C-alpha cells in the first residue's frame, strides 16, 4: 500500500488567493475532487494525508503552508489538484522531473476518458513552488479549464476524482459520498464568451507583434507557444494601439469586461486596468495591473 499527500490548490472560494473563476469555480471544484481522491485511496487501503490549506491568506502564504503540511509526512507522492484557465481545453499534469511521469501520464488518460475531454499530456517545469519545494516526488493536476464551455459541459468532480485515484493506485478504485452537483447558472459571476475564436485571436496577436517588432518574425500559425509568448510586450497604463486592443478582446472573452478601443487608459480611467487586476486576482497572479510575462502566459493558456 502507498502513502500519499493530496491537496487542493488555492484558498477557499471568496477568501484570499482563491483560484480561477469562469463557468466553474476552481477553489470549489478542486476541493470536491480532492475529497473524492482521498476517499477512493483510503477505501483501497492506502494512507493519505489531506494537505489542503483552507486559511484566508496571500498566494505566498498559501503555497508555503501547503508545502509545510506536505513535508511533515514521509510519502511516496505529493498530488496537487487544480483546475486550469486561459482559453484552452482538457486535462494536463505538470511534473518537476520524470520520477512521477508514469502516474502523471495515466492520470491524463484516465481523466480524459472519464470526462470525455482532451488529454493535453504530461508537462515539465521547475518553476512551480509546490513541485519545487516538496521533499517527495510531486505532480500537479489541471483537471480541466474553468472557462471552456466544452469542459464545463463534461465536468463531473466524482468521475475526475476516481480517475485520478485509480491512476495513483494502479487499479480501478472508487470513492464514497456524493459531491454536490455542479450548478448550471445562466449567468455565472464571470461569463466567458464561448464563441470567441482563440486560434484566430492568437494569429492576429502574432501578426501584430511581428509588425511592431516585438517578435522576430514568428510564424503566424495560431499556436500560443513559447515564441508567441516571447513576442508579447509588457502593457500597462498609458499604452495604446492594436496589441492593447487585442488584450482587451481577450479579457472580454474571459468575462472581464472593458472597452475594446486600444487605449489602456490613464488614471482616473480604470476600466482596462480594473479588468486586468480582476483577472490577475482570479488566477493567482500579482495584481499590479501590468500585463507582463506571467499574465501573458495565463492569457495564452500556457500556465
């Protein structure tokens, strides 16, 4: 039998550094999934510690508290449960190294099959605080995208939790209890635009960054990858032009409404600035109103 740390990411919904919001609320759904994973693994005879931080605190405090809880136990694996945002679709798993690669791959396959959504596969990074600082091998599951209509339509926290637990256990396991059904409101607090053409938007962004000399003649292919990200300039109050207009379009598509006029604005005009601040807060970013590399990464669906 194995020994595991399982935790849901971020603070509880409405408190401190809560997670992303869209058709789904990350800090609500990740806790449902976390509870189901723990229930299923314990029923199968495994030892599981819940390392979720439910305090009202900042991003940094939340991350440190989670890591402290994880490192208090000697375990085989640390598992962080999240839901994604930023215009993509599907499930993906982030690892610090290849020590947990097999389980990560199985989680992607299981969740993809259980929910009927795309598998984005296993990805690697040494920049995520929890993966970097936990003593045991660790992985971070991005179960689906909260701002994607298809992912929302297919979402089921119980199925997702059982799929993750089965991949960890190496066999089919099932949790107990019934999570509350996901509400299907006609008007959620943040309403993404399901008709938004993300690939077309990326192409226009790539072309504009090439035209203005921010990128080195990158391909205009609609792929929001590292080349696109590297070519995105920092935007803040006082900026204006077509790239600012594209930023405004993207914010509106995600439900963070502002004028689409290509003018970031100066104080006391706060519309675009306020939309950026709200987006940054909802996605665990530094809420400074400056669209730099980390904010662009989220907007492009890369993190």
